């Protein structure tokens, strides 16, 4: 009760202070966004202290900050207009006697509770390093108010690190920093505990490019000062920032009267493509039938008519990079099955297909069904009347979406067979690859680069054989030499042993069967060398209605660990941490929340034999960008798991079409996780069903429907 009362009084002080500062000038309300960040990499016009400012919605930024042996690299994403998330990797020289450089990983969250109005400030609540070792840990309540167009003032109260200087109250006890801690615990009971202090500051935009800032810091830098890294002479910090471009900011600052530092902030926004609108060629216009021509069925009696139509449709679609898999045509109806391996926006592939069909099908065909094929199985079918297609070409794309119907293909009795000669189909590619490793204490970033040969052979009917062979050319992943003290079966922590060869390696070599057992159901069985560390068999079933945002799946795996040279051999399942189980599997739930947010929960048995669940949340954009985070908790204790306490990470998927401006389904993906441990480890299988068929279903197609007429 006392703690709650103190927090309430503190909050009132902040609001009153901000109101008093703002009272002389009634500022026009702003959304208080900024592209600047502080040394912690979070949106702020100040130096070290937080503000209630937010980055523009969906902005993704990286901040590099440094002063005298202390560095922070932070990745920050504006999850929503009010919510900011950050992941940070910090290194400090000579901080503790156990490490020459102490590396620390931490996560932040900040939520804006109130937006700014004419007379009241924006107010935000933040958690800093809320799931790390606590070295940078702190919580705060902060208010920021704009005065005119150029001045912003901030006042707040901080706990933890932000309550370590000149505290004026206490809300209980808080444990100190332990350099030998494995970190990773949420430690909710410690939030907003301990001493609390006031901090504040102001930023002023001198020009559109140059700004100055000054702040009163509540961070005593106890660990750094105690280790003799620097002397803290004053709580006042000063800084200047210069906008080189809209996406690059360079800043310099003085810290506590004894240190000078610099930071650079690089930003981009997935909403803003380098080539807005795309650079692909324009599609052919819809062909409008002549009056009365729809009644002419004379073509149905002509010999070889279907063959002539098939060749015409095939040639027309091929010009737009779409493969014709099969076609059936009657007097009034046509059903076409296509394979789209060009457009990352499914709506664009459908739009171009229907445009071409309007120009190549006989005039009497009124109803058009288009089935999208993936992995040799039908994923969904869209139906639209030709008259609607002709009428709506120059209307908003949403009108065409309303006129279209999405259905499960298995409902159609006239689903066309595959074209003669379509199978077998062989594809191959040769290109570069980069494999990275992050957060090795002796070298935070390591990488290998080389060439990779990929090949696939489709027998037909959902049967696909594929493989990948890699050859390292340069890199230093083989220099990873971490001490492995895992007490669990070493299902992932031996990953460093798989990168110590300079010989060619088999990344994967599998035979997969995809099938449709019934409406709304999809199946997969994959056998072979499933990934770099495991071989065996993986089977999966997915329930996913074409029009539903919800899906459920179940997967079972039976594997053997591969030899470290990643060729055809196997190694013993017995490790210093125990015997690697053969069986693992999960039940999964997927849900599209709308507004670009997608959730997934996987529960079951992991590779080390532990039981638990993984929860993931991603923000997805219509152009293919995905930014998300996940966490896994199993029945493995924090002590058994080791450093990090439980598995968690951040993942990014960047569509190459966004950068190139031309359609392609290729993407670049990266997962940032604090450390690779054995708890919560899951098998990596290519071609899992949900991601395979999801892009062909209505909820996902609708997101990119703006490209239907493109």
C-alpha cells in the first residue's frame, strides 16, 4: 500500500511538473514522434534518459552508441503507434574481474498511456532490460510535452538503474547486479522496486537537421564508476544530433562531465518501399466482349478447340511469369489451375491471370475458376464472373474482392487434370549464401560465406525430391570455441561442431509427399536429411479453411543426429548431457488477428525431450515484411537451461521485392536469439504446411488485394 501511494504521488509530481513547464505556451498537439534515439537505442530526443516520444509507426532502427570502452547496439521496432520494443547487445570493458569485456543482452518495452493534448503531456511507462541480467535494468514513468514546433520538455521518475542517483523515495528492496547470473528471468516482483529518482531534460530543433539536448540524469552509473571506468562529476549531460538523411542520424554527447561519446542511428520503415509502386511491366487490359458474343457456342463443335485454347492461355500466362498447370473449358465455364512462382503478392498473380483469361477464353465463358497450386496440391480456388471482371476493371480493387468467392478446391467436381508433360519437373539454382552467428562473447559477430547449389525434382501428384549442397569459401564460424557445459542432451549446443569443416556439406536431402485427405485438410510426409543436424521422418496434418483466420496443425518427428561433417553419416545419440530422444512433435494453433498481427502457439515435446510451448507474435505487412518475437518455456528449469534461462528471440523477414521493386518470392530471413541452448529446441523442417498454403487463402490474399489490378 505504501509503495502504491508513493507511485501515485510520483506520477502526480511528473504531471504537475510537465504542466508547469508547458503552461506559459499553449502548444499545438503533436503526435510526438521522433526518428532520434538515445544511447539505449530507444526513441528519445535526449542523451541517456527516456522520453514519452515514439518512433513513426512500424519504424525499424539500429543504434550504435559508444563512449570510453562501453558500447551498445540496439535494434528497435515501433510495434504499434503506442508500443516500442527493443533488443540490445552491450559490451563494457573491465566492468568485472571475471571478464575483460562484459557482454550483456537485454530487452525493453515502452507503452504510451496518454497521448499529448493542448494542455497535457504524453505519458509513457517503460521497462528497461526487463528480461536480462539486470545490469541495465530499470523502470520509469515519463511525461513529455511540446512547446511550439521546436522545443520538447521531459520529466520522469525512474527505478533500478534510473533511480540510482539522488533518490527521494523507496518502494521496497531490489537485488543488485550479479555478473555471474545467467539472466533471462522476468523477475516481475522486482519491477518498480527499490529507490526512485527524478530525471528530466529538453530537446530543441535549431533547424530541420540540427538539434540540441540537455538532461538531468538519474543514473549514477554505479557499476562503471565502481570499476574505475570513468568519474561521474555531474548529473548533467549535453548532446547534439545531425540528420544526414531522413534515415541516418549522427549524434555526439558529453556524459557526466567526464566522457564524450558518439552514436549513429540507422532507420527504415517497411511501409516505405525504395521503389514505391513497383517497377514491373504493366499488365494487359481486360478484354471486354462484344455485345451478343457471349451467346456464340459455335466454338464448342470445332475439332481440337480445347487444345487451341490451352496453347493460347499457356502462352499468355507465360508472358506474365505464371505457369499453367491444367485447364478445363465448357460452354459457359472455365477452370484453370496455375502455379505462381513469380509474384510475392498473390492478388497480383490472380489479377494478371484473370486479365489474360479475359483475352484468351471463348466469349461464351462467363464463370471463371482459378485454382492456385502449391507443392503439387490445390491450395484454394477463386471464382468470379467474367461480366464482373469487365465491369470492375476501373473500379477500386475492393469492388473486385467483394465480387470474388474463395472456395476449397475439393468442392469442385470439374477440377482439371495436370497438363500432359507437366511432370516430371526439374529445377536448380546456384548462388551465394551467408551464415551468421551472433553474441559469441569472444567475437559478437561471426559469419561464413560461400556458394550453395539447390535442386528439386517434382514427380507429380505432390511428390517432391529436393536437396541443397553448400561450399564455404570464407569465414570464421569455425573459430567458435565456447565451453559447452549443458546438462541436457546436446541437441543444439553442439552446433559449433557442425561449422568446423571446409569441405562441401549436405544442408538437406529429402523426399516429401504433399496431399489433400479431405476438405480443409492438408498433409505432408518428409523423409531424409531434414536439416543440417538431423535426419529422419517428419509427418504433419493441417486444418485450415480457405476463408478462415484460424488454423490447427499437428506434427510428429522421428530423427537421428547427423555426423558433424554433414554428409551421409550419423553420430551417436549419447552426449555428455544425456541421450538425444528420437521422437518429438507439436500441436499448433495459428491465428491472424487482423491489422497485420499474427500469432502462433506450438505445444509439445522438443528435441531434448522437454515438454512445453512456444508463443510467437509477428507484425506482418502486405508487402511481405515480417517483424516478430517468440519465447519458449518448457519443463526445463532456468538452472538446467543455462545462460538465458529460456529460449527467446527476434526474427525478421525482408522480401527482396521490397528492395528491388520487381516481383520475386525470394526473401531474406534472420533470427536474433541471445544464445543457442538445448532447452526448447525444435526440428527445422522445410515446407511446413501452414506457410506453404497460407499465402493462397483469402485472409492473406486480401491483404495484398490492392495489387489485383497491377
